[in-house]
């Protein structure tokens, strides 16, 4: 983070609750003095916190736990501790995807922090939190497209043995079904192999897909980003998102429906509440700290999830290339600036204030989308590097599958933002270039050259659309860039 966000906030009032002391709430900053606010903290006249986004933290945690389940499955099978049957693996994944807090709130979390996490089960996040109901297309009131007919980005229908790949939920189901097949096969002694006959990790297919990475990245985009950009921070439905009331309080709560909508968008971005106090290296290396000194990591305020982490990694990588880019600062300026505007407005926003709020929203969502699309460039480069290493000791099939899958998964981002700078045509061209599986060393020279050139062209188009500096893009072998 650099100082840009301080400049961006110069035109908004920063006093959010006069008279509250630091003892009224942990992790708090009530005023700003020209150096800028350090904490996402807002209070009512009685010094009660008006910030809440437990559901968003719950869903980030569910994505983390789902991918942890996939990571642990291979060891459980290979050790003989688990012999999965048909339906059992999908059921295990659905435990997180279709999470039932009525029956499972007391289940332990596997997330590891130093010091240990304050939340050890799902119970502190509240009830009714799952992934499936918030997946694009399933919470459709504010969707800017009908995702049952307009979902794009995956065209290989053979990937889904049953059902299809025509909606976000169908793609998730296909990913889960393919993982289950690999797990059941492995338990029965049938292990996927690369073209050289080497056994592959459970989550990597012989076609070069990493099912774990595809699942995690797609959920981060189709749940968290979609909900942030196309629901809580959108302005197309009366009474929803930015058009919510700033006078009406949520039932029994200290916050207005508008403040809560904004906070939920911030929660899906995944930043710790004192995000500006982290360096990019802090986030990339650890991503959490005990800011209030209570000896625990509060996952709802002291942990960096998802896009907030990706933004820091891309900022840090740019610094190493001698380029200044501040995706973390841009995102914070947007999120904090908009929330301060809401907190400092008594009553509903005027037309001018709503215009200002939309500008803060645009800044936050733009930084979020740019962070993910910069990450697409990063993994395109790593895919190109693997292809350049075909036939050498530097090539690794599982790594090739991993990096291609991360580029593919994050590549779904633009279609879920109704204000994305990437057009539908450019989005389709990006996924035509990426394909639904990587081109492997077994392809002929012409196919490899064609795919390489397509990735290079798609990478350049992303850089053009998102105004990324040329020094960050990389060369034809994926080196000297993100």
C-alpha cells in the first residue's frame, strides 16, 4: 500500500462517531487526522459498532474448508483410512457448499493461524450461511443476467457426465462429480497419470485440470465477487444495494440497511479491518495478525481472505519489477470512503451523495476486478513458462495443471460485474484462448504454437482493458512480468 488512498479520501469527512473511546470496541479508529483512517470501524451515537458481515466471513471460511477437504482426501485414501463410495465425496463437498447451520454449526474449523483463531466452529458466524444460495444465479433478484441461460466461459459439455455446464451451479456440480470419480477410482487402485506414466495428485486430471484450484477460484468469483459487484454494491433495484435505506435500521441492529449492504460488500472483498496497517509482504506472507492483542485471530476482523490477499500479491510482485501499482490502496480508498460517507450522512443520501457513493463503489470494485485479472495474467505467464519448458527437467505436469486452472478460474470474474470494462465479446475471446483444458506436451507443434500465441494475445488484451503497465505483462515465455 502506498499513500494514494489518503489523497482519495481528502474530499470526504472522516469523523464517524465523536465521543467514543478506544475501550468501547476493539480494533477501532473513530477519526482521521490527515494521515487517513487505519481501521474499518463505525459507530452510532451510543458508541455501538455499526459494522457487521459475519455471513461473508462464514462463506470465505466455507470456501477455505471445502478446498481443505479436497487437499486432505488423497492422504485419507492412500493411508487406507477412507474407501469412498459413489455419492460420498460429493456429499462431503456439499457439506460445505450446501452448509446446514442447524445441524453442523458446532463442527470444528481446520483453518490455522498464529495465534490460534478466535472462532473454532461455524457457530459464531450465525445461522443460514451456505455457498449454494449465494452462487450467481441462485440469489437472482439483482443479477444483471439470467445465469441459467447466459452463463459463459465453459463450453466442453463432456466435462459433465450428467446435467451440464450451462449455469454456475452446474459447473460446480461437474467439478465435484469429477473429483468424486477420481477419488473413487483411486480408492479402487486406478490413479490418474501424466503422459509419462507418473501418478498424479488426486485433484489433478490426466487432461491437465486441477479440480481443487478450479473449484476454489470459481467460488471466490461466482459467490464473493458476484455478490459484491452485482448485489450488495449494485444500484439497479430499489431497496437493494446502494438504493437501500440509510434511515431504516436492520431488525434489532444498530446499522441501517444501506450501511449493512456496504459492509457485506466489504466482507466479500476479504480485507482485515486494519488493512492499511499491513504491508503487501505482511499479507502475502501471513495474512493475519492479532491487532487487538487478545491472543486470538478474529476471522471477522484480523484475517485477509480472497481478493484482498490477491491484490497485495500483485502489488508486491509489481514492486519487485520496479513498477508502482496500488490495488490494495485503491480498494481501501473505495471501501472506506464510501462507508464514511454513509456513516456521516444523517438520513437518506441526496442525489449528489449517491453519485459520490457510486464513485467510491466503482473504485472499490475496479480494484477488486483488476486484482483478479492481474492474477489471470500472472497465471497465464506461469502457464506459458511451463509450455516453454516442455521436454526439459523444468517441466512439471501438476504445476502446469495448477497454474492453468487458476488462470481459468479467476478468468470468470468480468462477467459477474455489470460495470466491467471487459466487453462480452472480449470475455468470450479470453475463454476461447484459455480453452477448457490446457494444451499439453503431447499436442503437435502447430497446436502448441497456436495456443501459445492465443495466450499472449489474450494477455495483451487484458493489459489494454485494465490499463496495466507494459513492464508487468511478461515476455513470450511468461518471464519478466507478473
